[in-house]
């Protein structure tokens, strides 16, 4: 009986995403990933200790945002196959 209740609770929490909501979440994840990569480049090039601190704080903020977006995607049952093209001919 417990396993049935757990299954019901799990399916209640999973929301069905519309295609536009799904794409918006994927795009936001990609953008945050791009910003993390830019932050890494900035950190590698920075010499001033105050700006290095700024890089570190920004990196923490971006990592927190990325974790939040991943958690949201998991809760909504979103999955995405990496490294695939949206074009069917490519």
C-alpha cells in the first residue's frame, strides 16, 4: 500500500510542460551554462584581488541558479538528449 501512495504522490508533483515552457527552461539552462563559462574565462584572466572576489561571488550565484534550474527540470520530468541537432536532416 505504501508503494502505491508513493507513486500517487510522485505523479501529482510532476507537472506536464508545454513545449514552449520546456524550451524556455532548456534555453535558460543553456544561458546559465554559457555565463558560467564566461565567468571561468574572466576568473582566469583577472589580476585584481577585488575583482577576483567578484568573480567568485558571481560564480556562486550562477552555480546556485543552475542547481535550481536542474531541480526544477527534474521535478517537472524534463529530459533532454545532449549533443543532438534540432534539424532532422543534420
